[in-house]
C-alpha cells in the first residue's frame, strides 16, 4: 500500500514537473512536429488551394451558379461538355447551368458544412464522453442511456420537426447536423476515457493532488486527442453526405444553392447517360477534401500525441 | 443403353414438339407469339393493398384489375366492354341500372360469381368498418343512401344496390350520372369473396388465402421485391388470355430501373425526366410516349394569407405569360408532354381547349406583354416582385421550379425563392394556405373534363389557392345535368384564362421504355387502365 | 459482472419506454398524418378511417393501447400505409433480410478493415501502408449511392454476371452487390481508426518497454498491442453494427432487397405511425444490447475497467 502510493507520488511529481518545464513550449513543439510532416503540410497547401479556388474562382467564372444557358440546355450531352471556348470550364449541369460556378458554390457550402458539423461533434461529443466516462457511475449511466435513445429515435422525424419549428436556414442546418453527429463520438471518447482513467499516471496525478478538472484537461484530454481527431476527420465526409439527405427533407439549403453531396448524387444517377463530367468534377473536389482531411488529421494526431516527444 | 437413348430422343422430340405447339400465333393479328409469355414491369414501390375495395394507388389498381374483374372492363382505347356483366339497361329516369351477369364467371376456387358478390363488395366499400380510403367513390357514383352509410347513419345493407337473383344486379342512383357505367371499371366496384374474407379476416389477400375472379391469381408477394400473378385457369375467358405470368419488380430508383431494363430484366420501365430524346435515338422501337390524363400547374395563393401582389390579375397573367412552356416541355421533361395553355388536358374525351389569346401568341409577344402587365401593376427593377414558390422534393419538380424561377428572373426581374419540402409537410402547408405559390398536379378520376374543372370551384377540397368565382361555380354546377357540356366547359376555361388562378405548365405523357416484343400496350387509353390479359409477347 | 449485466438489462426497459414515448410524441407533432394525401379525403371518410385505426382517441390513450397490445399480445399493430400488412409481418419479413446482408457486410467491413489498419500501422510509411491508406480513402470516396449504380452498371449491364436486384431468399448472387455497396465505406473508416490507434499504441511506453526488453515484434503486437488498439475500434463498431443490422435504406432502394432499412426511412416519410414505432423499438432494443456488449468488450480489452 505505502509502497504503491510512494511510487505514485514520485510519478506524479515527475508528471507535474514535466508539465511545468515543458508547458509553455507544448504548443510550439506540436507546431514544429506538424510543420515537419510532409504529407500533412502538402495537404494543408491543397486545402488552402481549394479555399482559394472557392474564394477567387468566381472571378474567373463567366456565369453565375443559377443562370441557365438557354441555347445549350436542350442538348447537354452534345453541347454541354467542359470547354474553354464556351466558358463552361466544367461543362453544364442537367439544366444547363454552369457547373464551374456551381462546383465553386457547392464546395464552399460543403466545406463549411463538413468542418462546422465535425467541429460541433468534436466539442459536444468529447465533452459528453469525457464527463460520462470520467465520473462514471449513475451519471455515466444516465448520459449513455440518453445517447442510446438519441441513436434510436428516427432521424428523419427529428429533422422534419427542426424544419417545421425553426424553419429553413443555414443555422438550422448546422443544428440538425450537430444533433446527430456527436453521438458516436461521445461513445468513442467515453470508451477511451474509461481505460485512461485506470492508468497509473492518472492515479499518480490524483495522488499528487491535481484537481479533477485539472486531470481531465491536462491528462485525459491530451491522451484522447489522437482518436478524437481521427474520428473527426472521418466525420467531415460523413457530414458532407448527410447534408444531401437533410436537404432532401427540405431542411438545409435550397436551389439554386447546391452542395457537393447533391451534385454527386445527381451525377451518380446520370452517370450512364453520357454526361459523366457532372459526376467527376464534384467528386474530384470531394475526394480531394477527404484526402487532405486524412493527412491533416494524421499529422495533427502525430503532432499532438503527448507520448511522442 | 438403347432404351435410354430412345428416351432422350423422345424427350428431345417432345421438347421441340412442345415448343412448336406453344409458338402459336396471335388469333387476330396472326403474329408469331413467344414461347415464354411472361410480362415483367417495374413498380415504383410496394402497392397499398391487394384488396380491391381498399387499394388506393395507381399501381395497386393495375394489380387489382388483373386479379379481379368488375361489371365492365375497358378496352385498349378506353371504351367500355363487358366484364362479368354482359350488359346493362337504364331506366327512363336514368336512376336505375340493371346489370346482367354472365353465368360462366367463376372464382378461382370454383364458386360461381354471383350478383351477391357485387352487393357484398359495394356494401363493404361503403361500410365505415372497412375504412376504405375510396368510400367517397361510392358516394361519387351517387348510389342511393351512400352518404348516409358512409356517415354511419344507415347500415351498409341500406345501400341502393341489390341482387334480385344470382345474375341480376340492380343499382339505384340519386341523380342521373352519364358516366356511371364507366365507373364500374374502377377497382372499388369489384366483387369480393365474402366466404374467404370472413374466414381469413385481414389476412385474406395473402397469396395462400386469396380467391379472385379475374384473369390472374396472386401467386407470390415479396414485399419490396416483387409481385407475381399467374393465369387463372378458371377465368371465363381463359382461352383468349395469352400472357401466362405478370411480374412486377419493385425498383425505387428510376435510373437503376432503366439500367435493369437495358440489361434485359424488364419489359417495361419509366423513362427518367430528360432522357427520352437520347433513348428514342438509341432505341427507336422501344422508347414510347403518349398523352395522359393529368395536368401540372402552379397555383397562386389567392386567400387572405397570400401575397397582396397576387390579388392583381395582371400580375398573375404576366407570370403565366412569361413561362416558356416549350423550353420546359422540350428541354426539361423532354418526354413528349404537350404544352399547357388550358387547365384541362386536351387528351380528355370530348374536350377541345378554347383558343386563348396566350396560346396564339409567340413567346416573344408573350414576354413583351408580360413586361407591360407587370409594369402596369407597378412592379419594376426598383420595386421588384418577390415571392416564394414551394414544391415537394423530387428531381423533376425541382428542375421545373428552377427553370420557372430563372425565366421570371431573367425576363421580368422577379425574385422567386425556391422552397422544396418533404411530401407530407408540403401537403400540410399547401392545404393550410401557408404559401405564396405552390406546385399542383392532378390525374383525372374519369375521362371527362369535370374531373379537372371541379378542382378549382369554391367548395372543392383541392382548391388550395382558394380561387373563387361565382360564374365559374355556376357553370360547373350546371354542367352536371346539362345535355351539352361543351359551351359550359369552354366558358369555364375562358374564365381560367382571364383570371389566371393557376399557371398551367404542361400535361402529362406516359413515357416508357417498352420492349418491342410486348404487343397491344394500350397507348390510346389515356387513363392507362391496362389489363395483362390483353397483352401478348411476340416471338423475337 | 453478472450483477452489472442484470442492472443494465433492467435499465433497458425504462430506456426503451422513454424512447417509445419520445418517438410517439415527435411523430404526432410532425405535420401531416398517414392519411394526408394529395387528394384530401372527405371529412366523413377521414373520420371513419381514423376511428378504425384508433387515431380519434386522445394521444395518451393511443399510446396506452399501443403499449398494452405489445406487452399483452406482442402485437405492434397494423401498417397504415400497406393496408394488408401488420407491423409484426413487416418486421418478420424485413429483419431477417437486413440481418443477413447486414451481418455479412459487418463482418467484411470489420475483418478487412481491421486487417488493413493493422498491416498499415505495422508497416508504417511503406508501400503496404500507402496501399491500405489509398484503399481506405477510395472506399470512403465512393459512398453507397455511387457504389450502387456503379455496381449495377458493371455487373448487370456490362458484364451480365449478376442479377440487378431482388433477394430470392438470399441466394449468393443476389447478396454480392448489396454487401459490397454497404461494407466499403465502413471498411475505410475502420481501417483508418485501427491504423491510427495501432500507431499510437506502438508508440506508447509499455510497448517501448517491451521492445527494449527484446521481445519479438510479432508477440509484442499480438500479446500486448492488439487489445488496446481495438478499444476505440469497438466503440466505433457498436453504432455501426446496429445501423448495419437494421439494413440500409440505400441498399434496399438500389437493390430491391426488401430489407428493413427502407421501412425505417419511408415509414417516417409516409407517417406510417405503427411501422415507424415498431422499427424504432427494434432499433432501440438492438442499440441497448449492442452498447451493453460494447461495454462488456471494454472490460475484456482492458481488464482494469470495472463497472
């Protein structure tokens, strides 16, 4: 008994010392590691390029995202293919609208949807999971049964009700996305917290007199970050696709505004009708976003991993 | 060794002989028929019921018409032909119909089909306990006491239908109804097997329980997958039935259905909006299009909750004029749909749309006139007209809405915001006048103009725009009893053209991919009431 | 442990009851009802139909009758839309189908996903890692609504190898496309989570210690790294398992399998109250059970976790 707590106290001293010394440079340290990660940096550059495309692309577009090219709309397959001559760099969509302008607008929407949706899941899900997992007992039971219920309530109903109560706008779209995305995240975080809190260094910290919140913020959260970031990066594409279902119910964005999920769904339906560009351009941006998310997530994980010093 | 070889040869011979027998020719046209008489088609979704009195969807009614047979049938052109009844007589006051039933008609379990089966079926349809969504059809048929039975004030036995003997059915009406015999082709009026229904209750329509009197019996039902019906050998006209088996495959996605059609899994499927021209070019014998009995329009909200701007007929007319229907019909739907300048489709029997000023103009003239009207009404680029248009979520509706809004924006500077809604929310919002402008469409219940013109009378339950015009209401009321309805309907359409309570966009077309070996598809039946027993498969 | 399981199962009853009550009221708050249709029914007809289905009763009475019939008769009521079928029927027919293709997809996704993830982590920054990573991204980049049409075009139209849809009692040729379409995106996600989790574990002190002790790599990975690696994977698999077991609406839509996934979405859209509630209860029960199993799995993966 004594021996153990002595050892724990030693360890705790070690841990607290360690933080005291390295604390200030922790962030810069992670930053350095991230900057050295070639794949992650390349992805950041690509993501910045996409953002630049979204911001400055409209300057090069010769049409707006809603304008119909009446002269060409009758024969999209024949006259709507991507072409520099006509000014439709990405071709026309099914109604004769400029796919270049539409892809830019869609990418902007989907990036926002993906990042904000995943961000909300990250914050709410992590908080929920850590609290439930760390404090455990009855609180854990109540919080997790709530998650069970939320997982099982038909999503379609919730979305319809949000539409009816709050109306259609950008904010309700995020509320809707947020409402559903954090559940799995909270379960993952809770699972990790359960195992983390049994580790020696937590016991040590506790024995060393670190407060509960201190333990959560300084020991639990940093150790969760790897899993959390990886899962959040998986959520980005999931959110982008979920948006198209939410829009189907009348919530979210409405024509003439569009999103990558919707452009891809439209393009997928007509992929055999000789207008493959309608699928490929939006798909290209979607895939590029997924790839950058992958490597940035990986890079962040490596950089922030507290063990990896 | 030898006997076996002999046997094999015999089998081979009999095999070829058999197929030789089956490769028959069509009795009337003399075309060579295929050995496998299976017709496979795409169903969008599971049907609502196999119970003829309960079924409420179009696809379900087609199944019901194969499984059951009513008093009268329709032929390929939609004309009335005898079904279980060989004919009928009308009393002089046109209030009593007497049908004579053929004595060769039997149920699939061998029982004869008697007049009592019809009486049972009709009472059942009206009985509140059956909870049929088509109870109102019995009311629409003006059968004596129908309303009281439905309201629960009278017993179903008081319905004005009786069977003096097994082969005579007498129906008493409250008002003369010229199209009453046409209504006996509707599945609600089909006979019902009392014994079976009472024995199995709610489970009587299962393939193992169901007894039917049509040309086919239900042999397999795999929800979400397929519905199979096979030749009923006890059907009275079985000898003249050619198709042995009809298979409905449930495929929700129209693009997938088209792929499976092209892979040879289907004989008939629907053409996705906009794909008809390409398919027609690639498969000229298979892509077909023909007019249907449906319209497609946008309605203004003219009630108090509607926008002030739409109270001005000039604004409504301007918006209608600026719609280039040709673009929508040729470039968006592209399935041979007729442009609509009248509310009632031209395909309706005995109806010719009156020539309106709008229909005569060129689109350039219409656009110019629209600009004038809108300016006159006080809207300009400084004071633009803006409103929201709602439609239910669907790719085709969305396309039309987008194109409309762009036409108005580019020609008139009008700001139309698009709002798609999930189906039930859409119905609720539209029904409660929570909209500025809403999509509407209607398919005729029967082949007569009143099925459409009734919709926008003041008391109509479907008049979501709350258009109200006393003269119009009077015209439609008069038409119910008039000898010659043409002048009344013409005037009614003229009022619609003057007042523009709705913007007719186009009239539906049936646009199918139909395998060229399918014979006798009723393209001229605008209601598309098809019977498998009238089809056949040609040898390829 | 046993006491814990019993306690959790006891808690499951009020949990599911709460779920039913919440879904019931949400459902009735949503605009429109099962009998709201394009052509509005005349009031008398609507009244008859509502009386037949008990919808004219006060909500609490409807809820009570519903629960009573479930508990006493195990009867989940009739479908309001598919008039010939009861909810018991619909679940009895659809669930085994979803269960079959769902379980196969789940197995395919988790086995291949975990194997890919582990291989990638062990051979970090080698061609195997890159291969696994690109496979994972490709799987993610082709969501099932792209996979569906691509598979049918390829295998049915162009190659003519497989039937384009249907179930036919679950014969293998009808199973291939649904399983591929459903499993790929999960496979990608699972590979991703496994890989990063394994990388983290391989970097941790106790593995370093084991390495320093000179234990062979193979035994380090199998005996020490495996369990903690799988912990977050198991957390992720829980909800996926439930989702996949009840089928996927995309699979049912594209491949006409007749599974329960479509009922779940379409009953909400058509306001088929009884079907919606019935499927929700099934879904809820599965969620509760699977999450309990997940929690038990935690204790197995990390014996220090106590409940």
